[in-house]
C-alpha cells in the first residue's frame, strides 16, 4: 500500500502499533520512510492513541486499518464523525453475523457474459454454485474479508454479508462478494 501511495504521489502516514519491536514485522523496511512512519510499542509507548489520531475528521483523508477485532472496533467507534467512505477496515476474520431466523431463501443468479444461470440454494454460496456450474471466479479467503471475489452487479439487489465494503458501497449495490453475500431479490445478474 505504501508503494502504491508513493507511486500515486499521495501524502500518507503510517501508525503501526504492536506489543514490542521484536514481534512487529517489516520494522526495518518501514523506518526507511522516516517520520511518516510512527512505530508505537505497547511495552514502551502504550497503545495507539486513537482518540488523537481519529478525534477530528480530516478532509480529503482516507483511513485504512487492519488488525485484531478489538482494534478495529475501537477505530469504528473513534471515527464516528468521519464520512463512512473514509474508513476502510481489513479484518483478519469475518464479522459476527446474526442469522435470519427465517433462514435463507433460494434465488437465481445469471452470468451476463457467459450466459450461465443457476439457482443458489440456502445451503450453498453464490461462489460455490457458480463453481459447480463451471464459472471460474477468482477467490481467496471465502469469508468476505479479502475482496478477491468482488463482482459487479448488473441487476438485482445484493444482500451483503461481507466484512469489507463500506456502508455506502453496500447500499449502492454496485458490487457483491460472491463467497458470502446473497440476494435480496429473486434474481441477481452478474458481470461474469
Ligand atoms: S474470496 Fe475473499 S471476499 Fe470473497
């Protein structure tokens, strides 16, 4: 990400928290960037000061964070004043989700480019159903946290269950993570 930010000429800073330097990866590489990298070790400095870092919503600024659930939950609560699309959280594991008491309903999925269509049963994901139908979709985590299977939705309403898209990205319904999300309409047409 730092490489990309550098290539794009973006202004960036990194706040990297960990228990102590011996348990933190990439320290030597990161320190080459000088005062744009802030290494915060719990054993010496305490924990990341999220109240100061996120206390004021900065214009034209995006926040990307990854780490354990507790840290990301704290970031969500400290960043309430920020625009929803400014905060991007990458989780190590999927968010807990309360299952719908009525269970999942089957729906139709149509792949516009290949012409393949299939019914997604309550027991299967869209990704599994498409794989069984011979449609190859790049994927990795199969938990809705990495974004590899993100696919454009051409028609229909996604029922988002991923842990990656922001609230407004989910609301727009433009893309869907096929490994976990389902349909809120009888049919979904995908750009596949
Ligand atoms: S495979 Fe990772 S989000 Fe779907």
